[in-house]
C-alpha cells in the first residue's frame, strides 16, 4: 500500500520536474499558433523590415522595423548608462564597501528589484519626463532618452547582483597573489579581478539587457508611443513590448492586427531565448 | 609624467562610489516621494470604498480585492507544481542532459518578457480554453510566470539540507519519499516560504500579464466568481496615471503607495524569514 | 555462521577504482575491525553493505555481496537497511527531539502506537547506555547533548530499529578519549546480540574491541585474521608497517 502511494508520488514529482520544459514549449507553441497566421498576409521579410506600422488602416501596414528600432534605441541607451554604473556599483559592493554598508546597499538594490514596473513608470512620468522636457527644451519629455534612463535604472538590480556574484566567486588567492606583488587595491581590481570575472560580468550585462528589452509597462508610460522610425534619442518612440501591451486591448481576436501582435510576441520570445541561453553559457563557462 | 597609483586608486574608488550612489539615492528618493505624497490619500475610506466619478474619487477596494484573488490563485497553482519540480531537481534528477534542459527551460521561463506571458495567457486561457478575460485566466498566467521563482528558491532550500540527514534517514530504513517528506521538507520550509512570498510579491506587482487576461478598466464592484473580470492594483495605477485625465494626484500616489507597501511588505517578510532561518540553523 | 559474504567486489567512482577484488566473510556476532589509511576503501566497503554507496552518482560495481546468503540487491532496500544499521563518523542527530530521533526508524515502519514507541525508545536508550542521562529531557533538541552523548544517541537510534548488523564508520573520530571509551564499552556490550563491522582510523581501537581485523590498502584487502594475530604476527609486512605507524 505504502509502496503504491510512493510510486504515484514519485511519478508526479517526475511529471512536475518536466513542467518547466512543458510550459516553455506551450508558450512558444501558442505564440506560433496565433502569430504565424500573419505571414499569410505579409512576408517575413516585409514584416521585420517594413517601415510602416499602421495596423488599423485599410489595408493594414504591418512592418515592425520602427518598433524594432525603437526597442534597439532605448536598449542601446539603457545599456550605455547601466553597464558602467551597474558594474561599478557591483565592484564597490563586492570589494570596497565595509560589512554593514554592504548589507544596506544590497538591501537597497533588492528594494529596487521589488518595486513594480508600473510604479517606476508612474514615478518616471511625474519626475523624469518633465525634467527631460525642460532640460532639452522639447515639446514633450516622453522620449527615447527618458525610456533609456528609466530602463537603465530597472536593469541595475540584475546587473549588480549577478556581477557581484561573479566577483565574489573569484578564488581569494588571485587577490592575495596580486597584493603580494605590491599592486594597489585598484590595480588588483582592474588587472586581476575584473578580467577573472569577465564571463560572469558579461552574463550579468546580457541578462540586464534581456530585462530591458522585455520591460513593458514603464517603457510604455514614458516613451511617448510614436510608431515611427526614430531620428534622434530626443523624440517619442515605441518599443515592441509597448506596442503589444497598448494595442492588444483593441485588436479583434482573429484579425490581422491580432496575428501581427502575436508575431511580435514570437520575435520577443526568440530574442529573450537567445539572450538567456547565451548568458547561461557564459555563466557555466566560469565554473 | 608617471602616474601615481594611489591617486589613480582614489579617483577610481570615488567614481565607483558615485556609481553606487547613482543607483541607491534614486531608490531612496522614489520611496520617500511615494510615501510623502501618497500618505495624505491614505485613509479608511480610500482603502475600503469603490472608485467613484470615473475613478476620480472614492477608493480602490475592488483593485485590492482583485489583486488578492489573482495572487492567491497564482500561488495555489504555482506552489504545488513548483515545489514538486524543485523536489525532482534536488532529490531525483541526475547530472544529465535532461536536467540540463530542465534548468535551461527554467532560466528561459524566468526571462520571457512579461507582456509575452500576457499574450500566452490570452491565447491559451482566454481564447483556447474559453475562460474569457477572468480571474482564472489571469491567475493561471501569473502562476506560470512565478513558477521559476518558486522552483529556484525551493530547490536552493532543499539542496541546503545536508546530505548527511538524508543518509541517516535512509540508513534507518526510511524510503526515499519518507526521507524527503519527514527530513528534507521540514528543514527546507523557511526557504520555500521565502521563495513563495517573493513569488507573491512579483505576481502582485505585474501589469503586463494581466492586461488582456483579466484586468477591468473600471469595474466599481467586487468580482462574484473566478470567471469574472476584476480590477487589479497595478493595472489601476496604470489606468489612472495614463488613461484617465484630471485624476487628483493624491489618488495616483495613494494607489502607488498601497501597491509599493504591499510588495515591500512581502519582501520584508521574506527577508525576516530568511534571517531567522540563518540564526536558527542547527547544522 | 556467516552474515555477509563478499566475493570479488570491485567498485569505481567514475574512473577511479575504490575497491579491487575484495573477498571476505563477516561472521555472525563478531566484531570485525577494518583498518587502513585514509582512501584505502574501507568506508566504501562499509557503505556497500547497506547499499548507501548507491547514492553516489557515477558508481559502478562488480562482484557479489550476500547478506544471509541472499544477494543484497535482491533484498527489499528498506528491509536491508533496517537489518543492517549504521553509525556514522560524526554524531549526526537529526534536527528533532531526543525522543523523535530514536523513534524515527520505527515510525517509518508505520508504527504509531504511543506506548509501543515509548517502550522501544526506552529500551534502545538503555541498551546504548544513555537512558539515565537523557530520560528527563527526551523532548529537548538532540543538538543540546554533548558530542559523546550524541554519538550514543545515534547508536540508540540504530538499535531501536532492531538490526542484526551494525556498521560503525569511524564512530569515535570526533570524540574525546573518555567519550570514546564509553562508546567502545557500549560496542562490546551489545556484541552478544549484534554482528558489528567497525571501520576505524584508530589502530588501538581495533586492537581493543575487534575479534578479527581486516587491513585495507589502496582498495585491496591485504589481510584478514584474528585481531591477536594481526597485531602480533601479521603475515604481510605492509600490515606490520601500518600498525607500528610507519605510514598512514
């Protein structure tokens, strides 16, 4: 009797062990199911590189290049801001901050990770957006730049915590060896620790960027949502994620617009898949 | 000119400190601003009344209740599956290609953009299973989204139970499942709880996954069943800050404050449990 | 009478061979001491007897181990482990009360009757000579006991399952001489009822308590004979060298 019960339990455990694979497969399957239909109306090339996104005009124009460029632009901006600051903060926490300060800083970073993105978007709207508007004398502060700054901020917890882990896991004797040769603390960090942790830091950066590309609410609230090819970083843009979030509510189930938004979902899924697998390879290379 | 290494170090460390402050100071500011500007809105009526006058007055009670339903539903779905999956990874799986794929799948699941979860929930639960935009669809979508958080933290908690406990239990004639049930799980509960609460916090704060699966724009009443639409705090904040003009700032900040407090409270609980666990560790 | 019969046992962990062609018998109601330097395979040998090695990934095994003339891989695993108890190198109380530690094995057999549990726990604690020290604090955490008490609690926990064989894996390695003496005393006293295999790093301990002694080196059984013979006129010079402390 007990043996039968345990047999059943162990089978259930195995089944649930496979749940993650099942759900990843299911997500991809349903994105494909709803999204591939769009390619009956527009070729994959025209979809990805079409310059106009007018999903509700007649006939609809379903080119997502403006959205891809919008996502790329804010992501690039966010990366330029967040990588040096994030890695710098990780080095400070891992190497320089004394015990108590270190714990407080880590708690602060965790706090940032916990704040919902819609709240950050709201705060960005009332603080950052007017600031950008006044600073650059723009007609609106809802720009790619505002989005980049906000997203950089949101990528920080990922970058800092993973990069700090990477620095922390370097064997002590690397550091001691450098000190023994008379290197200053900074020389040790710059010449020994950072190179030794490079693959972990790279993974941190990639995952941070993954977070940025996938971020939806904050970016939708502060980038102005203009689906045109961006000419500068000081104009409103629209990202892939924001397009889906903003338009799916109005798209009719089974319409071309609906299929196109799912096709954007496929693009986002594939991007995040590539980023996560590559980052994981970097993290495993370290060990 | 020869560079002075000590001067270089001073400059470098100053810049590193600056980078740190650039992150931490805004975090502090955000929390302070929300508390300062949201506190005046805080009163019993705000928390317990339905929204009135097109959300320009009244309270946020339906949104609080909606979020509670969603979070509760998500955890009912995700905890059993996540825990069993963690048990599989920690106690049963061997270092082989299958466990490698499972781990990769978990990483991917946690990396999928939240809006893609929204699309998935729409396609599977709302359209395919015909649950419609409902609490059920939203809770299941959120449940799948927090699954990786629960698996990862539960697995860490299970793996931190020393192997020697398992060996002792087995050597006394306990079966593998008895060992897990009576020795491993009880000692991993604080860690599992921590992960569960973090998952709850994440589910409470997410907007994109519930946009098309459950969220009601303006529904000044409480949901009657799990097949009803519902308001939810994060979506409500989005709506009143971008979609509805002329909403009193107090109400916006007040809603943000409630949401932040809710999420921070859960994180604080998790931190407290975690530190208690470290203190009481018997091995 | 023979309790364990080991024939041509070979064990590999991955590519490293831990045991090479080991053949020996464990006789009923004897104390068999197993000595040898670290990494000589003695613990691996011991953990084969209750199949605890099988937890190790990448384990490969060849040869036969018979328990009461039955292949240990054909006996129900939980039954084998109930009949072949084990006391580990370090005192390893479970994070439970003293009572629950001792009752653990019996409870896992599905016994819930409180009186019966209490009786078995008392009997086991008495047999392990620790009853008088713990009888008033049975509900306290087992971690509150001293190291020596913990180890005797672990012996009681093993006895409570009523095994036929007890495997001791360097049971005194973490204990002071007085606690060691008490554990050894317990071992000798329970010998009438149980077959004991004692793996030890302490050559003197083997000499004190063992009926027979086996000497392992690099995964090979060098020689096995009466303790008296091993310690006075060993037939292999390596045995002699180890006993007098030339290596190990």
